[in-house]
C-alpha cells in the first residue's frame, strides 16, 4: 500500500515538473497579442460580434460547398465503370451533370456569382 502511494506521489511530482518546465521553456509569449489572437476570415476578434455579415461572401461559401459535395458524388462514377452497364452509368452521370449545370446557370442568372454591381 505504501508503494502505491509512493508511485502516485512520484508520478504527480514528475508531471508537475514537466508542466512547469514546458511553461517556462515555451516560446509563447503574451507580448504580441495580435499575433497570438485567432484569425478567422478576416474578422477582428476584438471587435463587436454584431457587425453585419457580407451576404455575398455567405452565398459564395454556400455555392462552393454545394459544388464541392457534388464533385465528391461524381468521383465514384469513374471507379464503378467496370462493374456497371455503360449505358446506365453514362445516363446517370449525364443526368447529374445536367442538374449541376442548371444550378450553376440559375446562380449565374440570379447574380450570385457577381462580385460587384
């Protein structure tokens, strides 16, 4: 029982020593607060969080996500070519691409892809 207490005490001492040494020897300093602050999408982390958000940036991000997901759905079409009927494979791929292009045309027609008006 005494051995268990000795092992626990030794372990806590070693862990405490390592934590203290790492905090002393680390190169992080709080001298440059701008450098140590998180940077997300060009927003100032110290400013008010109630600033208006650019709707264009949001629409472009959503369009990117939609097309990114659709590309990941198109990539498996090439890998299943040897296992499927070529007619049904090409028909489903063409149908998917037509839907994708119709969505792109709709976004282009509505002006979501225009950066300046």
